């Protein structure tokens, strides 16, 4: 892994825009957002684009708006299909794509005007298979952007490891949409049809196949985190158990078959830690009794596997104590978490403020 301070991807002008990029935009009942999303792709400084919009059986005016935008820009092609979910919509768009490079955009989000020029410029400059960028989290009240003026170059499976280890300094994430892929990397890689959280295995497989990745620590994608009606913006929901958790199990199996038992164990650690967080959140909210029982069942069934995962070098020793406490008494675990939230964390914040004031004197 190499840190490239103040890295600037080369600009691509004229003949340097010879390669076609296929951008697959998925849309379902987002009439209030879809025009902004598609127009942000049409306004790219890299103009040699094929924009494939997949209307996944919308019942509002989403499809109509897509057709109107297609009439304005010959690069926009709309595919109307019955509703089967975002995974199959992306698969259909990918199958139709003719570009040497492929990108994805969710229709309710939008992208910066130079996103694909920068991603492709970096990909070509560094001879990479995948180019990745940071993204902004956009809510009704504020925007979170933790961009840093640098890039990170990954060799071999270093990007895969960074992704599995959930390193905060590089927001690689599950998402398909903050990346540009060399087409060859996606051969025999698809989204699991009919499932939500479809990015989990897609990202894992694509990163595993890449020989080199370049990460731009600059936010170029704008991700809506509080769209009303979006099941994906709820921390826990029925799909957590039918789709997300099975995908996590599949990810572990994939990493093991790849010969990366170390990464499989690390992934399990973050998976079971996430279940513990879900549990404390549900208890705090005072609802979701059925979900609580499901989590207890999973952690009970996977007890030995979870305890082994929390021995991973990536595991926080404090999390090991919490897991053991949960197995002794879920109620005691919840009390411990509440105590930390109400007493320990506020005290630490107060101390940091005092230290900061003393240093400023």
C-alpha cells in the first residue's frame, strides 16, 4: 500500500476520452430524485458515456421522467422492466453495457461533474483495475464530507483487506456506486438476483479479482442517507435477516475459499460486533422483540465461531469483554452499553475539551 499525498489524476481531454464508460443508473419509484441523478451523469466532464437507466417497474412518474431525459440526450437509454429489485436491475444494465469501463449510480443520489474523469484518469495513470472515491453522506440537515487531499494505491489483495477490515481512513465500503471498474474484473461477477444488500458479495468478488486499485480520498459521490421510504436507510429491518446476514455468511465462505482465513475471521468479528450493536439499539428503542430473539438465536448458534472471531488481531479487547458479558446475560450487556453511553463517553468528551482549552492557552 502506497500513500500518494496531494495526488491529482491527470485531466482527460479530446482524444484522451476515446474509451467508452458505461454508467448503469437504477431507478424505482423515485420521481422526486431521478432527474437530478440522471442529469448529474449527463453533465460529466468525461463525455464519452453510455448511460443505461434501468426503470425497475416504477409505479409513479419515474419511468416517464427517464424517457423525457432520454429524448434530450442520445447517450441515455432507458430499459423498462418488471420490478425484481436493484440486483437484477443492475445485472440487466451490465449485460447491456458496451463500455470498456463500468460504473453504477443509484438514481436517488447524484455525482460530481468530474467524478468519472477523475476515476478513469487515476485508473489509467496508475494502471489499476478499479478506481474508488470517497463519498459524501447527505441528509436533510447537513452533509458529512471527510475528504483528505491524498490517494492510496493498493497492490494485490491489499484493497480487499482494507475493505474487510473496515478501515475508516479508506471508505471502500460495500457500495458499487463509488467505484469505476475495468470490464474484465467483472467477468463472471454479478449481483445476487432477488436479494437486497446485493453489494456485499459483489464488492468482495470484484476486489478479490483486482490486481491493483487506486483510492481517491476525495468525495465525488453524493449519497442520500435519509430518503423517506428507503428500507436501506433503516439500520435493521426484515431484510437484515433474509438477505444481509446470509450475505455475510457467504462472504466468510468466499474469503475462506480464497485462502484468506485471516480475513474471514476478521470479517466474522465485524459481523458479530454489528449484531451486538443492533441488539443494544433495539433494546434502547424499546421495540423489535422479535428481532432481539433472532439475534440471540444467531449468536447462540454461532457461539464458538463468534468467540473465535473476537480473537482476531483486528478485534478491540473491549468488544471481547462485551461479547462474553452478552453470553452471560444479554440484559447485563445492555446495561453496560447504556452506562458507557451515558457516563463514560460524555466524561471522555469533557476531558478532551478541557485538554484542548489548556493547550490553546
